[in-house]
C-alpha cells in the first residue's frame, strides 16, 4: 500500500504542476488552437481491487481512488506491485509492460500515447541533448577496403538480350571509378536522420482550414456532402504546393522526400502519433536515434498530434465499429498485426503510363471523363457527383505534382547563377522543363520523372512497401534511344562515347538508389524492440521474361545489378526473376555473385512457377508475366493490381498457444474464447482431435483478423482514398472508382503467415511424444512447457524432441503434415472476400515479425524456448538438417499454387575459405539451380559468418556497411535489436 500512496502522491504533484505552470497547462488546454485534452483515465489491476482515476477537464486535473463511469482509457496492470511502479516508469518501461503482458489497455491508443508523453515531461520538460548517435558515423567505403575486396568475374560475351555491353558483368568497374557515388555513399552512412514535421504540419493545416468530418467549406459542388476523394486530392495539391523544393549541393536528381537530407516522415492520420511519448527522448535512444529540432517537436506536440488523436485510421475504426474483439485482439501485439493502421501502399504504379504521356495528358484524359459524366447526371445524381468529385480529386493531385516540379525548376534556376556546378544544374533544368508534364525523351528525363512521381506518392501514402516494379524494362527504350542518338560506329572514339554513356547511366541509377534512401519510415521504440531495421522496403525487380514470354534480361538488368553491388544499400530492396527456361545460366551466376559481394541481395524468384501461380489465380497470361515484387517478395501485376500484399502479419503459433492454455493466451488476461476443450489427453484422445482443436482456434483468429482488416479498409475508403496512386494504376480512371474501393483491374489482399515451421515442428512433436511414443500426456507436456524445459526430467523429453525429424529434413511424414497445413490455410483464407471484393492470398514470409511474435510467445513443443525468435519465413529451423540439399527439397515441396503471396526461404551460406571466387559462385549457382529445378519459388542468401556477426555486435562502429537479409527485406545489422541479431547468428550456417 505505501507504493500506491507514492503513486497517489505523484498524481497530486502532477495536479499541482498543471495548476501552477502555464507551460504545463498548455499541454492539456490550448484555447488558441481550440484544443482541450478532456479525458478520463481509469487505472486498475486485473483483480479489480486497486483503482485510481485521473480526469483532465479544460486545463484542470483531478485524481482519486475509485472506479469511474465511462472512462475514455483503461489501463489494466497485472497486479498492485506492478501498478505501483507505473507512475515513475519511463515511456520505454511502459512499452516493456505492454509487451510482457504486465499491462494492457482498453480504449483509444492515442490517449495512451498522450498520457505517456505527459509522464515524460513531468515535473519539468527535459532538455534536448545531443544524440548519442550509436554507432557513430563511419567512412563505409574505407571500411570495406580494409576488409576483403570485392571480386568480380569477367564475362566477355553477350548473353540473354544484351546488345551493348561487351562484358555484361561489368567486372572491370568498381566504385572507385565513380567518385561522385563513392562520396555520396560515404555521406549517406555519415548522415543522421531527422524527424521531419513538414508534411505533418501541412496536412494538418489543410484540414484545420478546410475541414475533415464535414464538407470543404464550399470548395466542392456536391451539395455540401462530404467527399473524401476530392478532399484528399485537394489536400495533396496543397501539401505539394507548400512542400519546400530542395536541390542539395551534390544532387544530380532534383527534390527530396522530406525537408531534410535524411528525413523521417510523419503520417499523423495513420500511425504517426505513436512517436508522441518520445518527442524529448528519441534523439538519445540506443537503437536508431532520430534528431528532432525544437521547432518540429513543438509543431508535432501542440499543432499536429492533438488534431489527429481521434481522427487517425485506428481510432476512426474504433469509433465506427465499436471496440470490437477483432480490434482488441490486434492490440495485444502477439496474434496478428494490421498494416492498414499504418499504410495501404503495398502496390506498384504504372510508371510506363506517365513516362509515355506526361501528367498534362493524363489530366486531359481525366477532364474528358468528367465531360462524359453528363449522361449519368440525369439518371443518378449521386453517382454523378461521386464520380465527378473522384475525378476532380485525381486532377487536383496531378496538378499538385506539376506545381511541385515547377517549384523545383525555379529553385534550380535560382541556384544556377551562383553555382560552380552549372553543367550538372543545366541537365536538371532541362529535364524539369520536360518532365513530369510531358513525355520523357531520354534516360535522364525518364529516371527524373520516376523520382519526382515517386516522392510525390510518398506524400500521399506512408512510405511502407510502395514498390518500383521492373525499371530495367521500363527504362530500356530510353536507354536504347540515347545510344541510337550517339550514332556509334566501329572506331575507337565511338567506343569511348558508349563507355562514357554507360558510366553516366550507372551514376544516374546510383543517384536514384541514393534518393530512395533519403527517407525513413517512422519507427517508435516499441518497433525497435519488436522488429526494426527495415527501411521503406521499396522493392525493385529485375529480369525474368517479358509480357509476351520472351527473355527480358537486357543491358540495364546487368547495369542495375552492378549498381546494387557497388552501393550495397538496403533500399531499393532488389529482387530478381529467374526463368529456368528463358534466362541464361550466366545470369543466375551473376545474381549469386552479387549476393556474395553484398552479403544479402538480390532475392531470387522462380519466374516460371510464379507466373503459373498467378495465372491459376485469375491473372491474364500477359499480366502474370509482367509481375514484380512488392515490399518484400510479394508478386504484383504492375500497374493493374492493387493487392495490399502485406495487409497483415499473422502468427500461426497464436492459435496453438490459445489451445494449450484453455482459451487464454499467456500474455493476455481476458479469456479469448471457449471454443475448444481443456488441453487434456482425455479431451483430445487422438492426434486428429488435437489437430481439429488447433484448426478451430486458427479459424477463430482468421475470422477476426479478416474482420478487422476489412473494417480498416472501409475506413480508408471513407477518409483516406488515394487519388494520385489511383491515377497511376489501370482501372480507376476508366471506372471512376478509387483504388480503395476496388478500382484496379485486379484486387486482392495479401497475408503473411509467420512461424509456419515452428507450428509444423510443434505439432509433429506432439504427435510423436504424446500420441505415438506415449512418453507423456498433454497435461504433463503443458507443465514441462510452462517450466521452459527447466527441470532435469524435462530435459529428457527435450532430448527426445531434438532427435525427432523436423521440417527441412525432407522427412515424408513431416512434409505431409506441412502440406496439409498449407492446404487448410489456403482454403480457409480463401473463403473470405476483402472489402474491395477481392480474394485473400496467403504467403509464408515474416519481415521481422518472427522475432517480434517469438518474443511474445511461450515455450513450444518443438523445443524452442520461451521468448526466442521463431524461424524466418519458411526457412527450416537450425539443426533440422546439416545438409542444405535436404532443406532445399523440403521447401521445394511446398505447393507454389497454394502460396500466391509468395514465400521467403532464407539460406545462410558462406563460401569455404579454400574456394576461389569463381568456385564459390558456381557452388551458389548450383544450389539455386537445383532448388528452382525442383519447383522452389523463392530463395535468398545471407553470405556472412556467425563469427563476423558476433564481432559486429561487439564492435558495431566497424560494421555500418554490413547488410543482412531478415525475411524478405534487407537491414543493416548494427541497426537491429539484440534479439534479431542473435536470431541471425543462430541460423544454421551452411558452407559451400
């Protein structure tokens, strides 16, 4: 009780602080902005015996010991002891309580963010200190030079559809041949990220002026009725016209995603409010610190976040549908995570459309569509206004793009006369005079146009998984046209001209890669603790076949691979299509060589299998052949398909834990359901009974996850449509329907299923040790798991489990169980339609949620201990086999037709120290070819030893460059949390 009295005393001091301090009172009551944090908070324990309330009302705070009626937020602590520590706990400690199950909340998550922020500034606001900047900036290229130098094979013959490169591997080039790229790469690794409030301020300013819930104060024709498509288009035009046009002192491509050289974007209407508790501490956190200026902090704290507390996607869904069970389950963090609370941008725009037409012609096309609506007006006035406002919103968005490009041109012109790099600036000016308004005529104009459109799209939707598609295909006509304009003959000077042009293209692509790295997604510290390390996951796809089925690997494919190798960046997330019948073996060898030299990229896909899978799921053959990876590895038909391929991350262990805990989850206090019997042998007399119980729990979570995903999707339709993205996907212009409402040619939702291998191995263990060998009962198994295999008798059972076949050993019985589970998941998710009328497609990849979900889960029958990471993607667990070929055979047996959202098979493979570089490449190629010949769908490598990773944990300052493959995306090892680093170290290390 004394501790609770101390808690109460702290609240009294807080009450006094708000009463006496005008600055503190402004945090909860700001009449100038018409803002008052008038909320009631109930703090209680699970047993309900300890209750404290806090009430804020027009700048006043009261508190007491009792239950109150209709609180806006309820904080429930595990017990009184933990509750007593809450007042003095930092925001980080509160996060830890949420993740450990010591605390859960009921109500508006934004209110919790606000309250956590208030606790960080009491009794006084902390002073901003210098960032600890750990690890410190380094000269990455110099680091690499001190280590083993990159080796390159030379291929002195033309292969695939290469026309101009004498050596498609470009083996003679290194980054030393490109001083600008050399310096720019070093500068990126030595640049600190800054939180940028520019977009957040402008989007808030627009809505404060023109409204949010109501009409736009007379700017629309729709008889005063609210129309989100028009509002969003006008909003985007507003923020693009206000966006600062920046040409950095070393730019060769114009514009920046944020107002900083390296900026962290804030989307308050989505998940941006999550950073609120860290506004005074984010610069000093251990992992991935962000700088923030006082001005930006104050804008977010006083102007932006208060406006969006109730207006963000998550809380609009709660308001619309009530605090549904499906939403509450997601907010426990350990069962499933919905990306629609943050973004819907997992798709690929049609860049070819804008390159060929320019934005002005697209605007003219939209105006023609508006004129054709007159026929609808007489028949259905509501449909007329709905479509008209949709088109007007799309037009406004494109006009915003043009205004921003014009402002960029003015800024370059202003710099020109006082600059000592006029030659580079005049190239930028000439490009901006043409694009994006008019069709691109050259490679430089084309890549400039793509970049401007790209950064504008990232003002509309959060930078999470929006992907680039097949730039080696889209840009190739401009590359060829430039070479034709060189008018090359066979003399030596013309060969020099071609070589100089190739080097110019390499530099432009390198500049584009650097631009893709100029922004970071916002990651609150909870994200760092659970996953982190990911960038924006802007997937770029190379190679494969053309829409007509011919070999698509060309000169640019190899040039993009060279840039990827030289820069070694995590973004863009490079994926490569390899067609076993159309592409050369030399191409596959080059993909493997780049993986060796970068340690983790590109991801390689079986083009033939993926195309056939997409065709089976209703895609026209030409559209299936024109697929590219989105975000991590997910297939999307370019410019036609809105698949939100990462709509959710779903834990397959969650339903097993609920089954084993009689309707509870170890981290969750309230009982989740009562749909399955107690976890006792008498209730599950056979393994088939147990599997049925698991399937029932699985169906329950699938049903709830889909309900919440669809609820969030409908909220996006109502308040966050995407007019600019809709203008760059086929279907919306033709139909007059936004992407969020099903306007695309193809509509689907992609599910990422996490811990597939862990659940297969766990179920197989139960089958063997309980039902076949009868070593223990289910009741005894549960006791052993609760003890984390701690007692000596437990270790005997653990030894039995360790010697059982695992997924990855190519055991027929395990493979059969895995195939049955895949079938069930495919069919069960396939029963449902998404909010746009499309299907749910499953895949087996995990980003880094195999670590996050593992951290929040107990001990498993597979032998995996409490809190340890699950296996990434569909990768077999360490120790499943010491032979890579057995892993390959097991994964290749997964039916690709049942995984239309793709898989992530991650292999930690390092060259033998005695192997030559060529021999190592051949070994990698042999494994990859064998896997794809067996029908395997996707393969990715980590080419780094555990010893190097261990050294990087001890000396992170020496490894800023070290890139690793997590599950579908790349990350810099030193930016990962300790759990993720250990998981990478513990992956089984195969040698060539």
